[in-house]
């Protein structure tokens, strides 16, 4: 996060050569946060049967986590700077472990959604705090770069593991196990962090942007309600129309608050003067719109349309998830040579083609199964090209003192995209007479959106930096 002000307390001396165990402990926390965004997907039909909820209920289970996670990321970075990264990480970690255990005991949709909202808040605390501890613990620039690279590589591993682990646990133990798995992981991470993690310096930051934070939460919550409940209650119903109006009002309050707050702004509007920054946020939103929307729609399709077990559904996602576990390493090197524009554009094009390729084939013929594999493989390589390039594009478009806010803004934009992907593509499912037909139209909407993302990335991100 921003380091404009002086530290007001003296932290312990930096560890010159931190134990590799420290990086494992901090990365475990980050792994859990990301795993929770994907592990739920293949368990949705089992949750539906157990709690007797329909499609809109499943959208709330998925989006409950995302709403608070997306809305609180920037404020979590402020807290990490103000209170110390180690302290904030430990608080988020304990909360995440406890809430995960309680999620497993939820006996109603309302209880599970409420717990998912709280879980998203805990996850938001952990993400910037873990990075703050790592960057402080590794004083050597080369060691720090390697540590941050390994920490960031968890993204691909978590994406690859989520559907597979979720499917295996749901089939063998039950859907509640997808939350219980976080408890031992949180305990291991907590023990390592308390023993080995140094405290980061606390910085005198300007006051918390309360108006901006509250208006961001209201905007995302009201928009989610309108999109999720619209198909069932009617787009012209008072509640849905009121939610859309509240969304617009809250968004206007957010923009006004950020324009007036200046140094205290959660998201300084001057950052949007950089075309590269605005583009990175826009296409980051589109990327997760397609990715999370596709995971949600196809998880239901594989189990309800093709009658796969939860484990088989998780295995069916391997062509998508495996490239994300290894290809980002190559993408990072490629971006270093030619800049982020072409890798990002290629990635979005592959994602869009991968989604559209599957749209006409929503039966269970041998041809359809083969097309699904090819489409998911193209989509997976697209993700592994696009997302690392977006991080680089954002980093090269903001001044160093705003790099932390920029990273937080990109993560928030991506989570907003995930929220919208589940909500909007869920509308396509809800308005269709069959799951197969709804899946087809959802893939078309997602694919066209991703191809639009390719156009935006190709025209707005930077190419190779001169010199």
C-alpha cells in the first residue's frame, strides 16, 4: 500500500534470510482465500439439495463471499499499513478459520450466506497483509522478488485445486467438508506466522474513508440483489427497481466521496488519468466476469445436464485449471520481453474463443465432450496469459507510491467482475427453459464479453517499454 507517511513505531529488525517455512505459512493463508473462490463451485448442486435452495440461492452462496471480499480489499490495505501487516494477517487468519468451521454447520441458506459475507471480510484482511509481511521480511531485492513471485504463483495453484478438491470432498465426505478443510490449513499458517513472521512498521495514514467504504458495499450488495432476484420476483417489481436505484445512488456517493477525500480517498480518482490503469481495471473485471461466470454455469451444467458426480465435474475442469498452474511462469517472462499488451490480448481472445466454441455443444455426445475439452483448454491458456499480463500492465501505469493501492484496485475490480459474472450469467440460466439452453446462452454472453476484453486490452495496455 501507499507509504507516503512516516512510520510511527519501530518494528523489529528485518530478517536477512527468512526461513522458507515463513513463506509457506503466509502463502497458505493466501491459498485459502483464493481456494474459497473456486472450491464452492462444484459443491453447489449438493448444497442445493441439502438446504433446498434454487438457483438464486446458489448465486447468493457464491456471491456472498465475493461482495465483501471485493468491497473491503482497499480498506484492508489501509488497516495493514496503519496497524501492522502481521497483526492484521493474524486477525484475518483466525477469523477465516473459525468462520469456515461454522460455515460447515450452517443449516439454512440465510445462515450460510451471512457466514459467507463474513468470510469474505476475513479473506480481504489476509490478502494485502500477507504481501506486506513478505515484502518487509525479505530485505534483499532479489530475494523479495522471488518470494513475491512464489506467493503470486499460488493463484494458479488455487484455481487448479479448487474444483478438483471441492469435487473430491463433496463426493466422499459431503459439501460441508469444503469449508472444514480450511480449519487445519488456518492452524498451520497461524502457528508458522506467530513463530516466524516479523511485524511490519505501522504508518501514520490519513483517516479511514468511511463514506467511500460504506457506499462501495451498498453499491455491490444492491446490484447483486437486483441481478439475482430480478428473474424470480420480476424486473419491474418494487424491490428490484429500488435496488437498481440504490445502486446508482450509492455509486454516485462513492464517486463524490473519492473526489473530495483527496489524500484520504480509498481509491484516488486521479489514478484514472492513466489510460493503462483504467484499462487494466476494466479488463480485469471482464476477465473474472468470464472466468467465475463460466465456472458457476458449467459446474451446474456438468452435474445437472450431463449428470456427472461432483468429483467427475471437478476432473472435467482440469483442461481449464492445469494451464493456470504452470503457464504464468512463461507469461511473466514473455511480458518482460514484449510488454503486457500482446499477451493480454491473446489471453482474452483464447478465453472468448474457448467459451464460444462450447456454446453449440450442450449435449452429451462424443463430439460435444471433445469440444468441451478443447474449449476449456483454450480458456485455461487464455487465463494464464491474461491475468499475469494485467498485473504487469497495472504496475507499469501507476507511480510507485500508489502501487499498493493500484494492486488492491485491480484485485477489487476482478472480484467485482466475478460477482457480476455469476449474477449476469445466472440470469441467462434463469430465463431459459432448460439447463442446456441456458448454458448455451451464458457461454455466448461470456464469450462475447471476453472478445470485447481482447479489443480493450489491445488498444489500452502498453506494449514493450522503450529501452
